[in-house]
C-alpha cells in the first residue's frame, strides 16, 4: 500500500534528467577547452569569434535589406497583371477616337469617349503607369519591339518612324514594349548582267 518505491522511481528519473543535461554542458566546455588547446592564444581565438560575428551580422543585414526590397517591390508591382489587362481597353479607346476623327465624326459621343480615355490614363497614372515616347527616338530593344524595318532617306538609320502600339512603363519597369517600325539605310543592288553586257557598273535603288 505504500508508494515509497514510486517516489524512488520519480527521484531516479529526475536524477537521470539532470545527468542528461550535465554532460551537454561539460561537452560545450570541453569544446571550448579543446579549441583553446588547438587554436592558439586566447586573443587569437577572440579575434576569430569576432570575425565570425561580424560576418554573421553582415549576412543578416544583407538578408534584411533583400527582404525589405522584395516587400517594397511586391507593393509597387503587385497590380502589374491587372494593369496589363487594362492596356488593351486603352488601345481600343484610342482606336475608336482615331477612327471617329478619320471619318469626320464629332459631337457628344466622341467627347464622351475622349473623356473616358483621359480618365483611364489618369487612373493608371496614379499607380505609376506612363506611356513611352517612341516616334523620332532611337530604337532601344529594352523598350521597343521592332515589327518591321523601312528604308528611308529622311531620317537616320535605327530611328523609330512609326508606332503601331503604344508602350507603357510601370514605375521603372517595362509594362509593355512599344511595337514600332524602324528606319534603315537604303540599299543599292547591282542589276544582274549589267556589268557583263556593258562593262559599266549599274544599280537600282530599292
């Protein structure tokens, strides 16, 4: 009926637990002592630990900066997909306005479409969207998508001469490149057989 043996077991388990913690503490101390024995002077070991701490602190600081940058980018560009889906709507409004002007249409309907287009641009502009300026500028593959090249004597080669679809920036990132036509130098081709027949050089301009 007595419970003394159970108490004895409880105490023995406590002693075993104490014995389990104690060797770990001793092993840490043994590691430090062994490091001291193998590493050299305490000053050198202190310098090693300080260098490790500085490297760890630098790595953590870099990680924190990357995390902050990623968080900032996720906020700035989190609506990128939505804005891309809105660009075709703006394109269609611009086509409707241009088509109406080409056929000489005017009146409240055209004014309403122009107002809607303006409001669209103002709304997306508030979140960092802006149109790219392309025509007359040098071709830049980072922001332009060349659809065709046209020979021209009026402008310098590699100059954007026509814009088929507007390009847009989201802050400092390309949201959609502009589809453009680019000027190139006029080529001179020699007529086949002209040199053999006349002995003179001839050519045609394309």
